[in-house]
């Protein structure tokens, strides 16, 4: 099998609204935009939006690592998304993590690498 790309597919009830969110708030590069299928990239990662969603919450398994989790949550909320649980520090994992949703009800995680605490610090 020769894999050409890996796509993470999310459902969109309102494609225009979803495109604005993933381009504007998240800052992904647009590769293709149609009323039924749109694709955005970051490096070699592809996030695809499939029309026909109904706006209900669904957990996706998608996670984005960001420089500042609190700021990312503010930007997501300002763009019409929601914060389901605000950033929480997980010292043993070296991260802050939040659960958020896009404008279409797709739940995903935001994480910020903060590093591990040392016993000497």
C-alpha cells in the first residue's frame, strides 16, 4: 500500500461558517473549498470538512499543540467555537490541556507544552 496523504475528516453543518473558523481562528492554509468538501493544511496534515453535519457534539480525537492554551481558547471562543473545559495543568505530563469545539460541534483538544518540573526547582 502506498499512502499518499492522511486526512482527518470533520463534519460541517454550515460549510462557510466552518471554513471561516478553521482558516481564521485556527489559521490553517486552505487547499480546497467547496460547499460539500473543503481541505486545510498545516505541514503535511490535512483537516477535511465534509458537508452534511447536523451541528451536534462529536468527539473527534483531533489535538492541536499551541504556544499558549489560554490564548487559543480565547481565539476559538471569539470565532464562534466553545471551550468545554478550560486549560488544566497536568504536571506529570508537562502540558496544559483544554477541550474545545469548533462552530460545527466537532470536539478537539488544545495542548500547550510547559515542560516537566524538576525536583530541584
